[in-house]
C-alpha cells in the first residue's frame, strides 16, 4: 500500500508541474485537464 501512496504522490507532483508549465506558457490542455479531474478522486481514494 505504501508503494501506491508513493506512486500517487509522484502522479500528483507531475501533474502539478505540468499545469504550472502550461500556466506559465499561457496555453491549455483541456483533454489532459478533463482526464486529471476525472481520475483524481479515484487516485486520492475520495
């Protein structure tokens, strides 16, 4: 289970960095954003 937490933390960190990159460039990736917000509840167990 601890390995899943580590994977989830890495996923969240990577996504946060990607969103920050997009924000700085002034571009959007709506397809990824939709998938992220659809997937996040399952990953965070909420």
